[in-house]
C-alpha cells in the first residue's frame, strides 16, 4: 500500500525527473517514490525497477528528498 505523500508540482514536472521516468516507462511520481524507498524514507512494496546510483545522486543533489520530506513531517 502506498503511503500518502505530497510531491510538489515543480518536482513532478521537472525535466530531469521526467527523463528518468521515461527510461523506466513510469510516471514522475513513481520515480520520486522509488527514490524515497531506496533512501529508506518510504517503506512500500517493490516498484518493479531500481534507480541507478548516478540517478539517486542526481535526485539527491536536486534536493528531492528534502522537498518531499518536509511535506511528510
């Protein structure tokens, strides 16, 4: 079951996140959820894909976890 989170529109529509989503044939929200899952922030079922280390680094450097995490608190 997916945990309810709020992902700001500027993250969902970000070109980099949309590019990564296209690589895995998923939407941007699934990319963000998978990123948070791999970082240990969200505990949910396997999404069917795993982000590569460089993709995690890119999303981390973009501050994705901090922007979404503030919405989780």
